[in-house]
């Protein structure tokens, strides 16, 4: 199934079970293409003013009008958004990849988040790795049971990266003007000191922290 939408300023995506790929559109339209991989999921797409809402849901079934439940299914979805359109993305049991887009928030439960040259403010995951390259603004990253491996190409504002059971491996671009501090057992350890107005604070409960320049 393919759909095209015009005059969109923001896209909300909520996907359960499957795969989600988001990338930059070559024009001013939003393009959505999806395939049912398994089961009988429902895909709901609606436009409210300049915002687009995309959701996948299980199909409701009834037996003798007494019982109702939602059957599981899997969807593969590809979305293309033009420059200037922001995204809020959440997933359960679905891997997410995003390339050259602007993300206000991206959240995953039981699935990896892979980013490429994307503007990002907030990332969180439970049981899934976070990896790729980003341009950050007021960055917040939270991970439970997941490794964080990011290249930060540029950064505006302060940032925080928190992990519980997962290490952190960051590469900070030479053009990125930011101080970096690791917090371990209540101790603050300076890793990069740029005398910058911006500070990135990294906290890992059960994981190693590695930061380098590139």
C-alpha cells in the first residue's frame, strides 16, 4: 500500500511488531509505503491539520460476541519526509532506522534504533541498541539493557546520556564544541574540556564509557 500527503509539518509514528525505515524525501511530500509481513494488523493513517498520525494495531476479533482480543501481526513500513518536517516515533518489537531527518523523539521497546546523519533531541530504548550518526540539540539519551554507540557530528545545548546495563561509545566531531563529563559512582570525570558553554554528561550504571574525537 502506498500513500502520499502534502502540507505536512509533523509526523507521529507508532508501530508495533515489524520494521520501520524513515528517510528524507526528494520533494515536499510525505510518502508512506507498507507491507503486511505476518498476521492481520491494521494500519491507520490520518491527517489532522498539518500533522500526520501513523499507527499500527492488532486486528480485533470476537467469538460469539462475548470475547474480543487483538491478533498480533507484523508490518514493514517505509516513510519519506521532506526537510523541515519533524518526527515523533515510538515502537514496540520493531527495529527503527532513520536517515537524514529531524527527530524530536524516538522511543523503542525491544528493538534497535539506527540513525544516520539525523537531527535528534531525544532517544530512548529498553532492550535495544542505539547506534549511528547524529546532529544533537538539547540531547537526551536513555537506555536500559542496550549499548549506545554514536557519532556526534554537531551539538547545540547541553546533553545527557544515561545507561543502566549497557556501555557507551561516543565519537565527537572536532567541530563539535562541547565539554564531556562521565559520572561513575557519584564521581564526575572530565573526558573532554573545551571551555564550552555546553556540557554532555554521561552516566552508566553497569557499562564502560569510551569517548574519542574524530
